[in-house]
């Protein structure tokens, strides 16, 4: 059957891994995890990932690999999606790290807070957060102004990693319609064979006051 993926359907971090698995044509078992019903807060789940987050890849060896970036690099190893050239590989790492250090805490987290009722769109703090998130999108748009793909001139795991949240940046209040480089890149990624877009909407139990998750625990 291949590896087992502990997965939450509305999560962009989980979606990135599913998208990569689709591009690689790898069979795997998908194990749904309801992060807002407390599924990640059990002792059993913490043994897989002490950070109590998704995704987690259970390897055929029986070991567990958390963190979407680590999972993607592991799966892409030895494939055309991870360049053999040392300099190009370094650029792939750069953009995967950019996604986690810049896109995730701005665009991804703002989208999460808005869609689950954890932030008020009229709050001035949200306006400032949208401005920061838009700045992150501008960086990628500028990089893609004269490039077909993020690294080199071919599709890599860096494109997959960035697509995960950039294709829903508008849900974070980031206006991307005028970003020509970004929009052209999004369409190129969508045109790749085996592309899927299966991120689910956040369900009702994700809203504050209805959920039981690490996000609620962190909020006190």
C-alpha cells in the first residue's frame, strides 16, 4: 500500500503532501485526523508527533516523519521534482524554507483565523496582518515576473510547496489578481499533469468555541 499519511483535509500543509504524492503517482493510505475534535491531543497521536500537528507520514519502516517540508523532501528524493544539481537543490530548499518562515505565519495563519472566526475582518490588526501577508506575496510575484517556475525552468517540489497556500491567498484578504507573475505561475502549476485541488473547507467544529485543539489550548 505504501506510506500512511495522517491528514487533515482543509490544511494547506497536508494538501501540499497530497499534491506531491499525486504528482509522484505514489499509492498511500490516507488517515483522516480531525484536529478540531482533539484527535491530535491524545497520547497515541503525540507518540507520532510530539508537536501534535498534521501532517505526519508513517513510513513503511514503521517510523514517523512530521513537518510538511521534511515529508516533501523525503518523498521527492531521487525524483525529477528534486534537482540533482547542487545549486538548484539549494534554491529548492530556500523556497521551501521561505514558505514555512514567511508564507505560513502570514498568509496561512491569517486565512485560518479569518475562516474559523478567530479574527474579525474589521479589526485594524487584521488590516496590518493583510499588509504583511501582501508583502510576502509581492516577494514571490517579483521573483516569478520573468520565470516560469520558482527554481530553474522546470516544475519542482518548491512549486508544490508554495502552491499549497498561495492558491488560496485571496482567502486571507491578499489581493493577487494584479500580480501577473504570480497568477501566470498559478496557472502553470494547475496545468501540470496529475495536479489536484482537494483542500476542503473548514467545517463548523473549527470555529472558536466549538473546537478542541492545540490552537484553542495555546489561546488559553
